[in-house]
C-alpha cells in the first residue's frame, strides 16, 4: 500500500512542479516593462527638453532592459504633445516629458489639459529666470533697478525674453505684481527666444531680459550683459554670485521653466512602482548630473506627490500672472 501512496504523491509533486514551470512565463509577461516604451516630447528635436528626455530615456533603457523611444510630437504651442501623453493608454508604455506650459495653456484657452490630467512620476529639472541688464547699465544691483521701475511711469522700461505670454514674459509679470505694480508696467517686446532677446539687450533695444541665466550665459561671459538676480528660492551653485529676489528685495517669488516625467491619468500603482524608483536612480546618477551641469540646466527632484504639489502651486501662480497680464481667457 505504501508504494501506490508514494507513487501518487510523486505524481502530485510533478504536476505541481509542472504548473509552476508553466506559470513562470506568465509572470515574466506581466512584469513591467516587457516591450518598448514610448516617451513623448512635446517640443522639437535638438532643444533642451528633447535633450533632457533623451538622456533620461537612455538611462531608463539600461536600467529596465527595454527600449525607451523618444518621439517628438510638436505643434499647438505644446498642446499636441501634451495631449498625446494624456490621452494614451494608462499602461506605462506611453509616458512623456511634460513642461511648464501645462500650467499655462489652459489659462490661454488653448486646451482643457492641466496638471491634473496626468499621473506625475518625477520632476527632473527647473530653470528659474534671471533678471539681466546690459553690461554698462546704470543699475548695479536688482534693488536699484526695482526702485527705478517703481519710480518711473509705466512703459518707461522695455523687457524681452520670449514671445507674448511665454514663460519668461510671465516671469516678468509675476515679479512686477509681487512689487505691487501692474503686470504691464514694463512694456514687453516679444522675441523668438532668449538668444535674440539678449542680442537686443546688448544692442540697447531693450532694458531688461528675463530668461534663465544659462540661456544668458554666453552674453554674460562675453562681458556684454550681467545678471542681477534670479527668481528662485535659493541661489544656483553654478552662478553663486547671483542673488535671489528674496535676498535682495524681500520678495519670495519664484518661477521657472521646468521639465518632468508623467504618464496618463490612471496609471496602475505597480507600474508606477517600477518607473518612480528608476527615475530617482537616473536623477541620482553621476552621468545625469554631469549631463545637466555641463549644459547649465538646473537640477531639482520631486517624487510624484511633491511633483503634483509643485504643479498645483505653479498653476495657481500662472493663472494670477496671466490674468494680470491680460492673457487669460475666461
């Protein structure tokens, strides 16, 4: 009798083992990621957002063992790419690099998308604006410039840095409002970006340029411009001599162009549980730090909860700035 019992036990053990073996491929297929991931970038190839996305994608690919393919979806002042991320299937196989414009576009009536349209994963970068003047400007510090702006009639000073309603325009508006002035007290001269604005500054066509200090760096290094302050909570170690508005004017105002990784709303927790720590590891990696530092990009990290708070605060501030500038619709 013992032999049959032993034989039956052996058969049950074999069946259990076979079942376990059969289950292994299924488990492997369920683990994320098991196929290529698409990373959508709402801006064109070769720009700062594209460059940052590509280094993040390459490092994620090495860490997670699947291709992370960067796809540039441009158009609509960022609407096309941001829509592509928000409307994709929430399975983790389409993620993207969202930018500060997601806190701006809906105020302008360009889209209904807003920060709550996504599952935030990680804030990776933020570049606050600096206040730049010509190298031989009579204003040696930000207080002297601020006092002059406040004491002179509206429209006396001209500023530039980007197009009408762009992030650097709103940076100026927010700063003016924080000083108790109207958002249009300094006349905005639209430009096609920071580089042409800095050229115009050096030529004397405008008095002020609000753009990130890294963008102004070439003109500063050439001795044709100087940065008086940055709109950030603390100094940038790369430009340690440039004070913050809070240090010099007692104005706790900060804003900036930021970039972060997000997924469509409704991303499963188990997928986020793979992506979030991988993104934190990328941020902490010396390769990423070197890449960002060499380009003058500011490094700032926030986890999903911190990123969500960061965007909510930015969205509120952008709404106030755009209403102040007469750029908000509705």
